[in-house]
């Protein structure tokens, strides 16, 4: 974080960039952790790319976000690309994958949608 503050002067612009960098890192971390918890079959059933590809993309986004927070490089090209990957996961992939990874209410109870079989 020393790089973003330079000589230790906390300017409003430096604080804004730090806040944006931290917010982007939280979103990238959330996307990476969420993709780990989803089953691989849900990605295929949703018609999205494979889980392995998303884990690689979001893992790189997580690492780049961590580097941006540590060294204060919040506006670099790679930081923006990392945020875009996480945003695409949250907006497009996660809602579709969540539909296929929800547990069924009637699983294992012997009941159909209108009562017992």
C-alpha cells in the first residue's frame, strides 16, 4: 500500500483508489470462493464454460487483486481485467449455476410435488 500513498500523504484521491481496490478484491475473492463451492456438473448443465476454466480465471483474478491491494496498483490493466472476470462470473455465470446446484426440496423424502408417491 505504500505505492498508492507515495510519501505518506493521504489525499482524498489516494483513499478513493484504495477503497476501489479493496472493493474489487472483495468481489474477486467472493467469486473465486463461490466457484470453488459449486459442482462441476452445474457449470456444464448451465451451458457455461467448465468449472476448471472458471477456477483458473478467478484464481488469477484473486491473485492479481491481492497484489493490487498489497502494492497499491489499483488502476493497472491487469487489475481491471481481473475485476471484469469476477464481474462476469457474478452477473452471468453464478445465477445460472446456482439454479442447477440447489438441493431439491423433495430429495430423499419419498414425496412428490403433491404428496407421497
